[in-house]
C-alpha cells in the first residue's frame, strides 16, 4: 500500500521493511514538529548533497574505494537525519560495496543515488517543505 509521501507501508508482502522516499512522521518527530527547523535542516541537506555526490563520483572514477566509502557514508548519515529512507538504504548498499572492494557496483550505483535524491526532493516539496 502506498502512502501520501511516495513511500510504501511499513512492510511489504514479503515481510521486509518497505522504505519511504520521505518519512514525514519520522522527520517531524526528529525535529520536534518545528517546521522552520525542518526547512532549515532540509535546505542545508540539499546544499551539502551536491558536494558529497561530487566527492563520491570523483573518488569512484579514481578507483579510491576508501574515499568513496567515506563519501557515501556521509550521504547515508545525512539521509537518515532527514528521514530519506530510500536514499539512505541505497547509500548503505553502496557503502557496503565500497568496503568490500566492489568498484563496479559503486560506479553503477551513483546514478541510483542521484535518482533517489531527486525523488526525495520531489517528496519534500509535495509534503510542503522547502527544498
């Protein structure tokens, strides 16, 4: 079942947790329902994401998996802080690939991270927050 935030319900038919593009309830809870604070945190996240993604791209192109792992770890943490569950999960998978030495998966997944980020931005705007 899809919810209004572009995500799915808490569990899929398989019993796995279904991640939401934007978990609005979690975001509001994390930031005490303070809309001004939510907007401030989101604006900072969006401004910083481009730098982090650029660092991930650059390190992956150079084959520097340690640096790629650090960059995607930052993306994962920041995504969690703004309740971007799908983006956070994708970043986790890329981080695991980087740590295991799988450069091909890291390179192949960068477009997915960017796509998840764009979906998150749309969900933020749809929820009435600033992006």
